[in-house]
C-alpha cells in the first residue's frame, strides 16, 4: 500500500467514525430528546473511542446535538423530496410508511427528533429551537410545492402542507403513547379524504344545496 493509499484509508475511516457518531446521536435524540443525549450513550452506540469526540466535534456535545438534528432533518427532507413528484397523497402515504418502520424497529421508543428539539427546554433550547423551526419550514415548503404542482392555489397548498405536517407529527406522538400505529393510520386516512375533498372543490366548485 502506498503512502497516499494509506492516508486515504485513514481519512475514510475517520469519516465513517464521525458519520456513525452523528447517526447514533440522531437515534438517541429520537428516543430521549436533547436533554437525554449524552456523549457516553453516543460512544456506546457508535462504538467510537472516547478520544474521537473532541477530534470530530471540537465544540463538544452542543456541536454533536446540532449535527444530529440537521442529519435527522435532512433524512426526512430527502424522503419528502423523493415522494413530492407523486403528489400530496403519495407524500402522506410515504410518511406513514417511513414512520411505520421507525416505530416498529424501535419498539415505539423513537419519535421525531425535530419535534423533540422544538419543544425542548434545556440549556440547548435557544440553539436547537431555531434550527428545528428552519427544518420544519423546509418540510412545509417541500410539501407545499407538491400541492402546488397538483394545481392547488398557493394559499391552499400552504394550508394543506401545514395541516398534513402538524397532523402527522402529532399522530407519531400518539402512536408512541399508544404503542400502536393505529393513530398514525387513522390520521393519514382523514388527511387523504381532506386532500381529495379539496381537489374535488378545486375542480368542480362547492356542491350546491340539493346536490
């Protein structure tokens, strides 16, 4: 192995360690919120050596928290972007599939890390809350674009996006509490009805009395 190849291998290994730590921190954030995220737990889950913490995250726990939140936000944003071309109902169904898997895999211990950051009250709240707000706004905008592409007005697209986001995030919380995905599926069914009803009115106008 040449010196250059050895250096590349070392860089890749360090990058992989850093990525494992961010992923592990995001998982802890889903389960315990920002206040429950500890360096020790991240090291246990990632298998990273303790010395790697300040090597990869010189600002310590706060930097790791921020990057974990951004990583989780990007992952869900990518899911939304991937489904957006198929319309609003496809987005709702894709969101349900996404959370079905996470809730089942975690035995209902994992929730949305962005919600956890948005409502947190610890020392990190002043830092994390604006980041969470930015992530939610990005999701809302992506959802709105999907509805606009289906022919909804900007106003209807925006309100549908907010409604879907708020309802589905709330449904995840209810599903964790109930230890069942039934609330998530119930909310999704009603959202699909709402989207279809709004589309009907858009295309045909409001029904008149007697019709």
